[in-house]
C-alpha cells in the first residue's frame, strides 16, 4: 500500500529495467523531477515519463538496482529537472546531469534552468549567414559551417570521429569576436579512454578555458544519456541568448543517445518502429537539433555539430536518415580513405552544407570561394569515374588527360583532404592550397572558375592576399 505524505510516497508497485511505477499518485505532471530514497537512505533522481489516472512511470537516472518494492520512498518536486547556468561553468567538466566531476567545487550560479529549454519561435529566427572557421580544409572550403547551422558528422565504428571532434573544438573560431566565442561539448556513452583523450586534448591546447564539458561514460546509467544533450544545450542557450556569445555545441555520439531511447521505449512496452526504435524518434531528435539557431535582435547564436556512428556504415539507417531530414547537410567519413591513412577521412562527394553559399563570399571569406569549391567537386567527381575506368582497362590505357586527373585525385586526397590532427589551416591557406592542387589540370579544364579568378589566383599569375584571411 502507498501512503502519501504530502508529495512523498512510500512503496512502489513495479520495477522494469530503468523504470519504476507508482500507483495512486495525484497532482503529478509529465517531466517532473523526482527524488528516490532507497532503504539505505541513498538518494537517486529521476523524472516522470508518463502519468495517468492510475499510475506514474518514472525513469531513474542512477538506475533501479537495489530498489525494493515496499521501502522505496519517492518525492515529487513539482518542477522539471533543472541545471545551474553561469559563466563560472566555462572550463569545467560535469556529468550528464550537470554535476561537477572534475574535482572542483560546485559552480557559483544565480539561477537554474529547465533542461528541456524552450523552442525558438520560427517567426523570430534569424537566418544563418556568418562563417565559422574550423581549420579543416574539406569543411571550410567545400562544406562551410555557418553560425547558427546544424551540420552533423556521419561516421562509422572505428573511424576517427572523436579525434576530428577534438580538433574542431581546439581550432574553431569566429572572425573578430574571439572573446565572445564558447564551446559546449557533450559526450554520451563514450569509453573512458576517449573521455581522457578529449580532456587531455582540451587542457594541453588551452581550449578548455572556453569549453564546458558534459560527459556521460559508457558505464554510466543509460538513462542519463537522454538528459546529457539537453543539459548541454541549456547551458548553450544561456551563453548565447542571455550573454550574447557565439556558441558551438558538439554532441557525440548521437547513436548512443538513440540506443538509450530505444531501451526506454522497450521498457515501456511501446510498439516499435523501424529497427526497433520508437515511432517518435524523429520528433525526439528534433527537440535537440532545433535548439540551434539565431534570434532576431540577439547578438548570440548556437551552432550544432552532432556526431553519430552509422550502424554497419548504413547511411539509410533510421538515425542518420532522420538526422539528415532535420539538419542542414552532413559531413561523411569514409572507411576506404581511413584505410589508406588519410586523416580526416572525409569523403567530400556525399557531403553537403545547405547554408554554405550564405556564409561565404568576398567579405566573409574570399570572392573565389564558391566557384573554387564547385571546381574541386567537379574535378574530384570526374576522378572517381576515371578510377572506375582504370580498374577495367588498366591505368596505362588511359588518355593523358585522364592520367592528369588521377594525379589531381592523389594530390587532392593526400594534401587537401589529408592534414595533421594539429594542423590548423586558415581559410586563406585552404583556398590557396586548392589553387595549387588545381595546377595539375590544364587551365581549360577549370570550367567552374571565371577568367578573372584564374588570372588573379592561379599560381604564377600574380595572386593577391585575401583581405579577410
């Protein structure tokens, strides 16, 4: 029997995986914060997942191991889960619930915010059109990241997406506003060695001073993974829309998040959809991705880079498939490039940044940027056709022009796509490098570039300095 004591209840009716059920509750609302006290007076936390006239379903962040049916006490707080937000959190490391795990004291704060945030009214959204430099040529030149954009990275198991994420965090910057730029990094279900790699990389490079880290490790409760990206975005919203900062949010790995969501859905005995994921996977991912953007009249912005590992490298899997519908493009890592030692192994042909053309140009990057990117895509696409032909008839049987395209392809992969993990290229260096590689092709093959651009930037034609480099 359950004996209500104000908003506290003694005893639970059922435990199923990470969920517990209580019957006979009144005045409880969806997403309400819950405090669970075990028989040994250990305190755990949770939130209401479902409530109706007969019972309340609660997800327990720390797991349900050790809970007893008769002696567990449950107190409803009457408010959703909140985390503290303040500038004091920059340079700190927290768990998925916003609690410090770096050995430091709790951060000083004046307020707490609901981790679920508030959706941005489409009417007040401002259009993203400002360039963010990552220092990675294939992104900056061919799939440019724009302030306020959602640009995911599609990877596969064993590919260096963690190293790429760390490099982006170390190198990313916005022109002329470095003091107003911050990064919120959220990791879900990662291994301890990966967590240590991220932490060491940020500390040694000095980037940690502008980073807020939220870490949910693989041995942490999977329930916590559902809160981690929301806690990170709550912090990002405070920095961007209250303090006017430009915030880059890196979320890795969204596949682990979706696996946790499927686990909870199975525990709730919901009817599964594609691959066993819940039918509301699209709307749930939207509630995370759509928290990026810009607001009219607000100086700050939130840019998102979600990273996900595609199961079996299948880009049609529900997670990358739905992510592609919600976001504005994708960066795709390629296993064949990785096998050949190319880092970062970004296959530029299936990559896309839908907002790129709004973030580049004469004032923002350089006037030849758009045409130069198109030329690289055109030439590299032809390289792939030539490689297919060479695999059939042999490279010796190719025409001289096709052989020059093969030379271009090798240089493009080794020198343009490939760069060191600590190699930070400015946009000017990236664009100049692209021109250098294009010299392997005859000028008459540069059909995507104007005569004026060739005259000005083609090597040995008197190229001039980039005014914004």
